[in-house]
């Protein structure tokens, strides 16, 4: 995904979130002033929701680690409501890299 901004944003933080093989959703630790997040998943697929509802290993938007794609959250509301779980609960943990702006 080619992200274009009229003025390059200034990063406000970085997080490497381990998404373990449980049905309990993980949430973000959001730096003060954050309004945008760019993320990428490593090691295994995850499922996300950013509407305040918890994803499960079978429901939610799937992010595939082997696609090497970035995913954007474009509002503070989406970032606040973000939750993530592993897509395949039988394998090792996944890693979610998050760059905050």
C-alpha cells in the first residue's frame, strides 16, 4: 500500500505487540496525541476489528503475514477500538508492528 500524505507525519511512537494463541483479544498501548497508525503483521495471520467488537479466530478482518502488506487506522476512534487475535490458534504467536502518528 502506497501511503501518500500532503505533509509527512511525525511519528509519535512504535509498538511491537505479541498476539498469543488465545481467544483473548490484544489491544494497543496508544501514545498521547496519536491520530493515525500504520501496522504490519509478522509470523502468522491475525484477525482484527476496530469497531469496538472483539474479533475471534474465525471472525474479523484477516491480516495475512505472508502478504507483506501494511494496514492503516486513520482515526483516533479506530485506534481506540482496535482489537486483535490470532487467526490460527494452534500455531505460535504472531507479532504486530505498529507505528503511531
